[in-house]
C-alpha cells in the first residue's frame, strides 16, 4: 500500500499520464482537489440544467405529461396523504378496484415520495403542483447523488459533474418521464457513496447510512431495488476479495448492520405486495419477452431527440430506448483502458450484469433469477434495469473524464478546463429533446363531485368503462378524479389488473342493459357517473336516454364539465320481486 501511494504521488508529480493513471478509492485523500466547487454549487448547476432539459414544464406547474401514468402518479401521492392520518394500518387498501384489498400494492406505492409530499398536500397545495415538484427534484437529486459518488472516487469535481449529467439526464430518463418511481433513483449512487466510505473508514455510522439509502431506494422504486440488490451481489465481492484486513473486517460488520437496518424497514413494506401477488398472480413470461431489450435498443434514441431522433429513434419503442450517447461510450472506453484498479473493475462487472439482465431470457441471468428469486416473477420489464446501466456508465465515464483531464494537464494545460467543459456541453447536446406534450389538470372538484360529497356513502362506477381489450381507457383519470371525493371506486388503473375487474368489464359490455346493471349491483355499486367528455356525443345521448327511461335508477344533473356535461345516477335498491324500492 505504501508503494502504491508513492507511485500515485510520483504519477501526480509527473502529470498523471493517461495510459498509466490509476484512480482508486483507497487513495481518495491524496487526489481530491482543494479547488473543487461545493456541493451547493453543483446543486445549483443541476437545478438550472433540469429547468432547461424539462422545458417548458417549469412554466406549467398545473400541467402534466400527456400520459395515463401522470394521473395515476397524482392519485398515489394523494391517497398516501389522505390515508396516513386516517387509517395507516390500511394504507394499501386503496379506494380503487372495490371491493378488493391491497390495491395500492398492484403497482409501486411510491411510499417515500408519498410521505415526503404529504405535508404539502395537508396544507392544501394541489397535488399536481406537488407531483411536478417531485419530478423536478428527482433530476436534481439523481445528479447530485452521482456527483457525490464520483467526486469521492476520482477526486475531481468536473468529472463528477459530467457523471451527474449522464445519470440524471440520459434519454432513458425521459422515456420514463411519466413514471414517478422510475425517476427516483438518487439513493443508488448515495448508497454506493456510503459503501465506499464504509470500506475506507470502517465506521458503523457510514455502514448504517448505506442501509438507510438502500431502504430509501426500496421505498421509492421496487424495480430498482430488485435490480440494484442483484448488481450489488456481483459488485461487492469484487471490491472485497483479498482485502479483508482488520479495518475491512470492521467495514464488513458496519455494512452488515446497515443491511439489517434496510431489511427491518423493507421486509414489512413487502408484506402487502406478497398478499397482492397471492390475489392476482405473477407476471406472465410473455410480458418479459415483450419488454426485454436487445443490442439494437442500446442504439435506439428517443424519437424526440434533437440529434438522433430521426436516425435511431425507429429502432426502439417505449421501455426499450437505452441509447446513452456517443460521448459517454467513448469516455467509458477511456475509463476502462488498462491498467484497471479494483474499483473500476467492480463497476465494469456491475455494468455487465445490468446489461445482461436487460436482455431478459436472451441473457444469461434473467431466466435463472426469475426461477429462483421470487421478486423477479413480479417484474415484467427487464429493460428497466437501464438506470443501473446508466449508473455503471456514469461512474466509468467519470473515470474517463479524469484520465482525459490528466492527459490535458500534462500535454495541453491551458486547454484542460476547456476540454472538460466541452465534453459536458457535447453530452448535454446529445441529450436535448423536443418539449414534452403537456395537458392541464383540474385542481378543484367539478360540480358532480361536489354533489357526490353531499350524498350518503356509496360505491362509484365511472363511465365509459373500458372493455376487455381497451384497458385502461380512462380509468387512470377516474383514479385521479376520485381524489376529490375518496368514495370507493370499482374502476381502477394500476400495474396489474385483478381477474375480478376483467370479469366486471366483460359483464357490463352492453351498458346500460339489464344484465350490465345487474352486474354493477352485484359488485356493490351505488352511483354511476357518466361523462360526455369521454363518449362521442351520440353515444352519450343514447346512454343517458336509456338510463333516464329506467325506473330502477334515480337521475341527477346534468352537471357542467367545461364545454361538456356529466350525468349522475343512483341505483335504487330492489325488492325481492325485483321492483325498485324508493
């Protein structure tokens, strides 16, 4: 170790030649520059860059990306804030897919984001504002987390800034701009930041923080936690093999303490998902095949990419656009150029594991993992390991920047800062997108929901409902609209659909026929809300006319809905003979 340190000092004095420079976490204290910008300067830079990269979202805080998941995200946040102070023990028994339980666990509950946003919602801030704040903050936090990790690994703040750009603003992130859980990935680089510090210091405090950040990732995104845990199984042994000195034994004990803490937090959180899985089953293998990546998808850019959209956009589809940019690939190649140290080798292994998982059954690992690891049987999109791919690329790219900067310091010292800044500019240009399409969101209840709040308790069905083959139709919007009344809703949108709901939408296909109303009564429905906005005008008139002519429903309205109308109906109870009872 002393010889190694002497070589590093001699290398630094000689200008750290690109071909032989080795930056390792063990020599962190020798390499960190005293002129580095502060974390707060980095946060300010990433904040400004987020405003640019997500433009014009910052100008429209009451609008969301035009995607059904945007409404679903707002419903999840609002439900957590609604239920926590009222009945936290039944937090996962959400108001959708009545009368089923554990419905919040049909998809990721985004519990950490929900708890973090709850105080603002309790103060009356509209959920759309809070949701957009969380979207914005996810980019800043992801970039900052990667900045802290790579600054410690390379000792260079400029390399860390570029790594932060890669991890937070790569096209993969914008392919999932409306997936709240998939945007919240800052805890992975922060976990690794603390893991490296634990190995260096052996302090219990650092090991505990490692566990806290792993648990935070689990509470933010289950997908990433499953993938991240898998990558760590390959990553950590590479860092530890041959290093179990007394100080490293202390570090291992500290990391075990952190792992125990993470398990104590996450195991209870997983119980509702286990119950939901028992109710609705596992993902079909066909979904895995459909949503697995192939080599060409690492060339697939977003169609909205200013530089590459027309060139490689057609190669991919949503969930399978993993192009990281040309500059990053070149930086990774420089970072991996021999000689390799233990740290870069560990990140190369982690990157290889992540890429292999993204291939699904076509890779080496996913089939075995699905067979032997329960959590993998609940995942349908192997390509979502793309954020772990970005993690490996960002770190190794940071090492590449460090090596280039060392070469410029020796051969072109006056060009060093310009060269690194230009690299950052090239990567940002590669990541620029056309503005995302936004739609305005209602922030106050419409008249029909104010009316519903004045009615006796009852179960609601929103129409038009989807058919068996056009799920989810408008169900995600109905999820969101339920935040204005919180009545139980037979409709629902989530990551998985229960068989009972599929049977219901089949049974009511002839709505408002006698058979469909009988099926709704059997499901416990009390109120029907019929939206002209989501029907064509002729179909809306036909449905409401048929309902108005029935003597077993009571009609209310019409209620205004902008340029459209909404009608409400109450299903009257029936006597034993089938006649309505008033």
